[in-house]
C-alpha cells in the first residue's frame, strides 16, 4: 500500500473509532459532550494515530487491535490542546482554523471537556474488547500513555514552556522541553502497539 492510501485508510479508521467512543451530543450533559466532540472531531492531521497504525501493521496486528490505542492517543492529544489553548496557558483563539474550545463554549466548559477526555482515553484502553489478548497488554498500554502524559512527559514539557515565558532558553533546554511536550506522546504512539 502506498503512503497516501495508508494515510487515508488510517484517517478513516480513526475518525470512525473516535465517533464511536465519544459520548453523543444528545446524551446529558449535552454541552459537555458537545465540547468534547468539538475538540476531538475538529480535524487535524492525526499523526499520532497514524503512528499507532503504522507500527501495529509492521508487527502484524489488525486494524481492530489498533483502533483503541489510536483513539486513546488522539483523545489524549485533544485533551492537551484544550489546556494549551486556555487563557492561563497560551490564550489562543483559534485551533485548526476554528475557534478554540474555550472561545466556542466557555472556559469552564473547556476545562471540563479536557478533564473528561483524559479519563476517557484510559477507559478505552481498559474496556475495548479488541484488546483482549496477552495478560498485561492493557496495563502496559495504560502505563505507556500515563508516563507519556505526566510530569515527566507532556505535562512537564508544558510546565517548562510556561516557566520559560520571557526567558532565553538554550538549545538543550528547548530540545528537552519539546522532547517532553511533544516527543513523549509521539513515542507512546509507537510503543503502545509493540
């Protein structure tokens, strides 16, 4: 399969899985669920899920076995983007060419949407029936994702970024910040299907 076809297939798979795992807008609390869907289904390159699918396919795993980790990674990424855009962080008005969640809804709803997305990512990994397999598979994926997102990963990188406001960082400090802020979740995308 050529790269363009692989990208298209991956995007179609992840969009279908995300649509299926996110709560419906008609389900109460409707505004919260609407904001969650707005944040996740609002487009994007879907690089992290594509890395999950690429790694898994190289290892001989089926698309069904890869859908849950791909969705969990993308949902966790959306969680981080909501927080990153908040007034207390980068105070962005636009994300992917449309109003950020706190602009489209309000700041409190944006915080709650992010807070609901994070546990949803872990719920998917612990409950998806396609992940029934070797003992320890689910807990290994949960551990990889948790470590990628904690203070020694994405959240730690964001903290370094915030504390660097108005300061001149060295090349090494910048590399370390992005290794945590971006690199750890990208790494988890490759490690989860392994």
